[in-house]
């Protein structure tokens, strides 16, 4: 069996992390990007207003088509940016749409943030999926935008638990 990294990334930090994880892991990994049909504004005031509102209101946006068959994977890693101390809404839609199949898998998660709130966001996702614990968790602060050796070590430590 293999590993899937499912992620949503608005500004590239979560996508960057998915690529780094796939390079560190010594096994077959499929990377699956989740995208909302209606894109969020990605700059200026509108980025924070609409993204934050969508997260706080627990919106579940419709997603573009993606290929994911849970029975092909024994480990699933979910990555997302933190919006208003919550997982970005496209990941919530994915979790809700695949809840039953995710509950029987080893789930790990990582959150990318610019400020704070990742711990609460990780708990929210865990509760949404309906699992008691993650296999592994990781929190990074803007890993693509602010690269440093500490993030590399955090990623390696995370991967060692998978």
C-alpha cells in the first residue's frame, strides 16, 4: 500500500511542504491537490476577509474534480493553511465528503500558518473526520516564504513518524 498527501494551498506554503514530505519519505507517495471551484481572492484585504469569513462560517465550498480512492492507501496525510484558527474550507469539504473512508485509515496532518491557531485547526479537522488521534502532526510557519533549517528538521521529524 502507499501514502497519499492531500492538500489545499492558496499561497504555495502547503504545496511546498507536500513536495518536501514526498522527497523525505522513502516510499511511494501520491500528491493530490484539492481546489475549490470558486477561487478565493489571494491578495490584499479581500484575501483575509473572504477566507476568514468562509472559515469562521464553516463553509464547505464545492471542489473541482479530484481522484482519490481511499482503499489504495494505508496512510493519508492532510495538509492545509490555517485560516482564522481553522482548516481552510476546501480541506473541510474534502474531509466531510470522505469522512467514512478516512476513519479507517492512519491519518496524519500538517498545518501551515503565518500567525497562530494551528493547534485549534488541527483539532477541528480531527473532530470533523471523527478520529480520536492523528498518527503524526506538524505545524510550520510559512515554510516556502521563510525557508530555514529548523523547518527542514521539523519535516524530517514528522516523516520519521509515518
